[in-house]
């Protein structure tokens, strides 16, 4: 019995299970989106607490955030600094990306349509935002460090700053749970349906991308399971 191959088979099996988890997540999301009728913003307050609803409209906010890098007015942003490390090992070039810094912030906002407005609190949502800032390059001090590490054979380092945001006046699609105060937000603990989505895409665009990911995850799961079975078979020889 080859222990190394047995371990590899187990890892591949776990990867397949992980892909199945994501496949179910995307499948459930699509099912909830299809089953949820679109509400007018003005009608959400009359819905029973715990109701799953979706609204479509434009983002309004009286006290918006300011993007950390972009300095744009927004109701959500995620700012990150990534360090890309390039090294040579055994004659091969290796590239590793490390997240040095990450910051994510939400501000309460209204979704406005022809009927009126409804308040949304975005904490806990799966947010799909547009990239509003992207800058690569080191500072002068970082360039010196990168050159020094490269000369010592430890490779070079490059940094990338990026930010995605939901800006004011952006058209959005929101699917979430109605709270006791008539606000759309995350589902309470123990709720059967937990989907909470805020995206700059239309409902149709979001559903299409989720279907594509559902197919990819199922295909990946099947591939991992097949390879795991083959590796397990040879590990016993």
C-alpha cells in the first residue's frame, strides 16, 4: 500500500466534497431567486418579518462612506493590498500572492424605485461590487527592499492595491429577509433560507453567472471524485 497516494486520494476526495458544497450553494441561490417575486420598495414594510423578498432600484444614501483608496462616495467598499512574491526554485519560477491588508465596510442605504424607498442593511450579504480602483507598484522604499531580496536570491515583491464598491446612484438587485423593522437584511439565526445578495448586476445576469458556476462546480466535483478513485486504486497495489 502506498501511503502517499492514499493521502493524495483523500485530499482529492475532500476537494470534490468542497466543490459539491459550492454546487449546492449556487443551486439553492438560483432556486430562491426564481421562487421570490419582486416587491415594490414601498410595499416591503407591509411584509411579515422573516419574508424573503427582492427589490430592484437605485442606491440612495444620506450618509455614504468614502472609499479608502478611490475616495468615491459609496455604501459598500472592500479595499485590499496584495503582495506578489516571485521566486526561482529548482530552476522554476514560482509566484505566490499574499493579502497584506483587507478592509470591508457597509453603510445602511435605501433602494429607490418608482414606488418609493426601502432601507437595506448590508452586513452579512454576498456583495457583488464593481472594481473602482486598481493600482500596481511599490513605493520607493518597497522597491529598495524588492531589489535587495532579489539580489539575495529570495525573489522580488510587487504590491497591488484594489478596491470594489457599490456607489451612490448605482442600479442594484437586492434579495434578503424582511426584519421586524421592515428593513431588508440578513436572515436571523436558524432561518431555513439564508440567501442575502446585493449586486450591481440585474437579476437575470446574476442568475446566469450562478448557473455557470453551478455547472463548473459539478464538473469539478465529478473530476475530483474520478481522479480520487483512480489514485486510491493504484495506492493499493
